[in-house]
């Protein structure tokens, strides 16, 4: 199995597309070239060749017509094209593949296609990106041989990243199924009690649930206020304003919960020493 991608400078798109293919075909040979004969001889071509045809294993998006657009308007780049073909198999399931698509791949494809995802609020200030991390390895590399050496060095990191994200996606998908079961079986849908810290937002945000109770690593129990939307700080029902920033005896006195420990000043989290205390904090918040 021979995989060909372009030589020269690399980007997150082609790097992760090749990494995905190597998880599918771990014994494949990877060649970096722009030579037409080399490209034609490949079993799989990624991010070069001006052709997208999954049936013949051609995954480029630079042709004038592009390679398709998602329902949300973000066009596919090579990473997304490869993932669309192999993601479900590589990730181990449809839910897992979709988690990685939404979390990682869509943003990479958008950036590679020149689509802005954010509006900057502060001049000359933006988040440090995955592309910044990968490009930091380029250093003083100038020749094609130098860049090939760096590419294969970073490719190993890219494969490790994908493996970790796949394992994370599996845990998340398992959490979703467990949280949904707990929600369906709960008599009180406004306060959901979880046996451990789980990924619950996708399942519970669309429901009537207002607070989520779960144990914390320090032995305490937390009550979390549910936001109105994914990636939103606006809460359906924040904890009372009089609790904001209080802790210990001050919070116990105001809330009436003897083992109350702390309430975040932004009123999205309140902790107690026991599960019963955390539930009591949530119930009192519902009444205010």
C-alpha cells in the first residue's frame, strides 16, 4: 500500500489525513511528492492531484470545484474527506467518528479552506492552534529533504493525537449512553444525579434538566447548573445571586445547607461535602 501526499511545507490537514490512513493501513508506505508519475502510481493520494474520488482513493480538495460542502457550510479538506471514508471504521463506531468530526476535523478543514470560525475580540490576539504546534517543528528547515524529515517526525505525534482522541471519543459515547439511560429512568428530570463525572451536556442541555449532581475527585459532590447551549456560559437556572463567591460557613448560613463548601462567583457550580448536600443546594436554587 503506497500513500502519496505533497512535498514541501505541510499543514494540519494533510498531516492528520495521512495519520488517519496509517491507523487504517499501518504498514503503508508514505511518499511526499508532486511528481505526476509518482502520484499516478499511488494506491491512495492525499491533498494533491486535483481529484476527489473515494472509489479510486483520491482525496484532494484543491480543484476549482472543490470536494463538497457540509450541511453547516464548511467545505471539506483532505482530512475531512479521508475521515468521511474511513472515520467510522478507524474510530470504532458512528457516534465516535461523529464526536471526532465535530471536535477536531471540521475546524481543521475550515482553516485549510480559509474559512473564519471566530471573530477576534482583541487585536492581534487569538488562540494557540494545533497548526501552531505542528509548525513549531519546522524551525530552520528549508530544503525538501529537511521538510520531509520534519513531516515524518510530526506524523508520529499526529497518530498519537488521533489515538488519544479516539479513546476519548469512545469514553464520551459511552457516557452519552449512560447519561441518557439515567435521565430516562429519573423521576425528577430537573435534577439529574450521576454516579461519576460524565460527558452530559449533549444529552441534557436539550432537556428540562437544570442541575447535574456528580461526585468530585476530592470526595466532595458538585451541583452544576446546565447551560442553555453547547459552548455557552448562559445558564438555564444559575444558583442564587446571594451565594456567588461564598464558601464554608458563609455559604452554609445563606443557603441553609450545613455541609455547603463553595459556590462559584459566576453561579454555575456549588459544592457540598455530601451528595445529599449537593442535591439540597440544587433544590433550594430551584425554589429561588
